[in-house]
C-alpha cells in the first residue's frame, strides 16, 4: 500500500450530496476480477454521454463537457471536495479503487458513509470529514488552479490563502497510512491471542469449532 | 452499573484483543463469500502466500451474476462467467465449501445463510456485501465488509473494528392488516433518513417486531444498511429458536441444548442504556412506496408525490428536484396514479417463502394488467423455490402471467440479463432505488411483495390494505 505523508495538490469540487458508490463506479464494472484499472470508469454515468461497459476504450467515448472532472482546469486533481454522506450505498471497494486509480489521494466532505470511509484507509486514500460550514467555505473560495496542502502527521490542511484547518483521524489508521502498512500482517502479530480465543470459545460453543 | 444492550453482549463475546485507542480485533464466526467481492481477496491471499485461517468458517455461493433462466446452458456473458468460474476455482483450491450454480441449495447469500443454519444467533457474521445486516435478525452481529476485509478474514478469521454506538428503534403497538415488514422498515428510513443510523448498530424492538416471523425480521434488518447502520439486530426469542431447530448447519444433540441456553441471553437488559432511542407508532404505518432515488424518499401509498418547494433545506430540495426529474414524476401526483411497466418480486429483502406467499395471495386468480411488460418472481434460493412449488405458488404466478425464475439476485442489481430499459418504471421488492440500479435509466419504486403483486395486477400502484385479506 502506498504511504500517505504530505500532499500538495489541485482540488476538484463535486457539488452533490449523497454521492453513492453506484455513481462512483457503476455496477457493470464490478464484474472485473482485478484490483486495478477502474480509474477510466470513475463516475462513468456522469462523465460520459454513452453507456460504459467493461473493457471499453474510454479514449474513444463521448465525454460530458459539463461534468466537473472533464473540465481542463481540474485535470490532475488529487483532492476531491465533496458534500455530505459521500460514498453511501453498496459496500463495493471498487469505489476507492476507482478514485485511487483515477489519481485521487484525499477526499474532503462534511460526512462519509461508514463502509466507504473504512475502505479508503485500506487503499491509501485519506477521507477527511470537516464541518459543513468549513466545506461550504472551501467551495466558496475555489478558483482555477486552487491547491490545498494536507499534512497527515500533524492532521492539518493548509489552504491556498495560508489558513490552517485541523482534522480528525483515528491514531491507528493514521499510523498505518503514514507507513503504508498492510492490515493482515499487523493482525497476524496477534496469532497467539487468536488461537487462545478459539480455545476458550470452543468450551462455550463447541459446535463452532467442530471441524 | 447499567445493563448491557444486545450489541454490547455480542461485541464482548467476540473481542480477541483491544488496542489502547479502542480498536479491537474481533473474532468472526461465519464468513460468507460470493463471486463479486471475493476474487481480489483470493488474489491478495495468493500473492502474499497466505492460507485461510479456518476453512470451515467460510461458505461460498454464486448469486449476483447467475442467470435466472436456462441454467443448464451456463452463463452466456463472458465476464459474469469468469467471475463465477473464478469463485469455483478459488473455493476448490482453498478447500472452501461452495454451493455452485447447479446445487439445489444455491441462492442469494443472505437467504441461504439462515436457511442452512450457517448463520446462527450469537455469531459474528460478515460478507463482502452491505446487506449482510440481514443476518442480525437472528440476534447475530452481522455486517458488510469490503474486499480487503474479506482477505483479512480469510487470513486471520478476525477483523479490526471499533465499536459503534447503540440505537434503539422501538416499534410500539401492532401494524394494520396489509402492512408488512417491508413497510415497517421503509417507514423507519423515511423517518430517520438514509444517514440516520450512521455510526450506530440499530436494535429493532417492540411489539410489532416481536410479532414478525423470522422472514419478516430479516426484511427489516436487511435494510438497516439503507438507514446508514452497518448492522441491525433483533433479540432472540422463541420465534428465533424454533426457526433454527433442525437446520443443516445448526448444532445437534447436546450441543443444541447448550446453544439454546446460550442464545436465551441474547437480548438487551431491561436497564440497558442506548445512545439514542427512536419511538415509532406501528399502527400508524401504511403500505409504503418510494418515489425518489434514495430509500428515504418514501411516502404512504395513499399520499401524493411531495413538492420540493415545501422543503426548507436547500441541499435536500435540490436532490428532490433531481429525483423527480430522474423518476419522471410531478409533485402532487397521487402515488396510485403512477403506472408501472415491470414488476420484480425477489432480492435478499423479499424473496423468502413468506414473501412469495404474500404476493401469491394477491395474484391468485387474476391476470397481469395489459401495460405490464414483464413481471418476474425470483425465489431467494433453490429450496425456497422448491417449497413454493410444493405449495402451488408457481402455478398461481404463471397463471396470472408472471415469470417464475431460478434463484439469484436478478433484477435487484441487474448484473445478469434481468434489467430495466431506459425510462422503464418498476415496482420492486428490492432494497435500493438509486439511479440506474436496475438498469441504465431505469426507475425503481420500492414496495412490499403484496404491493408489487397488486401493482402488477392493476398496472399502477394500489393500496393493498384496501383489497383485504392476508397480505
Ligand atoms: S439481492 Fe440485491 S441487495 Fe441482495 S445481495 Fe443480491 S444484489 Fe445485493
């Protein structure tokens, strides 16, 4: 997993509430058995004028010029500024995969859906919940080429005007993201504790361990 | 000290280890797998040279992509076929039990888990699918996970979690005739909103919940996720225990008695304290119909499509306007004037035997309205299908003009050939009415099985509580 330390990057605004994971990556792309390559289909129904299918060559497709990510001034954006309840709906991890594959590293919104929020950290994406009023301000102060700096270690965002905003992130998740650590290896450090738990539980519920 | 909630008890029973920051390693008793969210997890396991921690705790089934007709011909779509074959291959390689497409027990993962007794009271149950909340109906802690977590559970039989808060939704009194579990849960979501349960585990309680069968309880917990909660729970009672007795994977002999004793304590203590409590008058709930592109955009069948102009919140007003436009509806239009093109009875919300019976009561001796292009009944599992056929329900549906299909997710998410065409309107018993969910440009109205069957017969929505008996 790619580590996340500090990032200074262009911001793209997506001014809609309740953006669900079906919108982030429509279901026809879930048929892939791979982890990579979802970026070209990110927000597929909004981004293109035709209907997307897996394995399409997106370079040939008619794009929707009104959709924000198709506007030239947001090309290369790595920070997505969004509205409340971002990532609601289906638990598909393809949503953070698609956002990451497209090039996003962080998402700022007033709130995120639980499962999506969790899935981001597992894929090197940093979701940052900020108060609604602050997100409103950020939407208000955007201009072409607007960049933000995100400093994960110090939990700070520095705006284009030099204002500092602090944000919340769970210590454990922060540590893993800063170091790009794999969850499974960390949990397997407790293998003995897992075995002990199983032995104790088997006394109370033997049918669970009958094999 | 105050008592414990059901969620507190289930949580404590499964903690392997807790970090200083409160994140815990939680033991997982049952892991369900399907073809869509598992391939990348197996790929990760293989790449890291890891093995499943405990094979027997995993159970796999192909459901999302399977065809609901002419199964003997296999899967025509190459991408769907590849996913299903990949699941078969991975399960064979890692020694994981799988109900393959031709197995009589195959069905939607959230239908077969309880049906087989593979998910039981007191368990932690996870699956790479958000509607895993369904299994909470048996007093299990059940929630959906992402593909990285699927890999984590395969490798460690554990998950790293933080405890959620406790939300109690209390349904007081009894529902009226014609009002089902689906109407209860839609009414709850209409009240608390799709983000109302964010950060909580919801316990559904009260007289109206106690009166539900296990099937009805599963319908309610199934949609806890649409209310923003990862898990929904219902306390164990005699209904629960009777349901599980004799199921293939349920404990047997002396283990059964031991289990029964253990399960009896799976309820919130009288003095348990919840972080939030919502009271709902069950008697006031009427049959529900969603009109928008989020499950919270729902009204009673005798109401009209709401007017965005009366919504004070600007963001909400905008999404209402967008929803009306997408759905091709006008504010003020009577719900019963909405004409539908297709009807779908199925999905992990409403494809169990009781759901099919409720729809059959309405369809019996009637014919589909002329404007209905297609009405599908898709049983939740091979065993539900068999049971329904033994009761003659298939005949009732076929005589009325419905199609009777093989089990699977089908038009709930349109990953197989069953889908809506652009602009088509559907009365659906599934759980999501998002844009494009049932096919690109398709318009979904979520309803109960009886309401869906009634719409198929009338050609538009009707209030089943007015047409009477036994819905
Ligand atoms: S029936 Fe629908 S909601 Fe349920 S598991 Fe299948 S696709 Fe998901």
